[in-house]
C-alpha cells in the first residue's frame, strides 16, 4: 500500500470521527440546559478531531500535487 493510499485511508477515518463529533455536538445542544457541564469536553473533542482532519487533508493535497 502506497503512502497516498494510507493517507486516503487516514482521511476517511478522520471524516467518520468528525461526523461523530458533529453529531455529539448536536446531541449536546438538544440536551441543553441540562447538559451544560459537558460543553467544554465535547467542544474540545470536536475541535481536536477537525484540526487533525484539516491537517490530514492538507497533507493529502500536498501528496497529490507531488505525484
């Protein structure tokens, strides 16, 4: 498996994790104000996943242009 294939696989996995994080944020919003204590934790998790996804997408774009 090439590095490009591995990076594509990584991006797909991160896209799934990002979708789950987005759903968790939406679920949290629906549970407010009762779940207000979870805001920081859920938001930090979503932020970290999206930052990692953004980084992986940029790396993938670089790999495709060098190809």
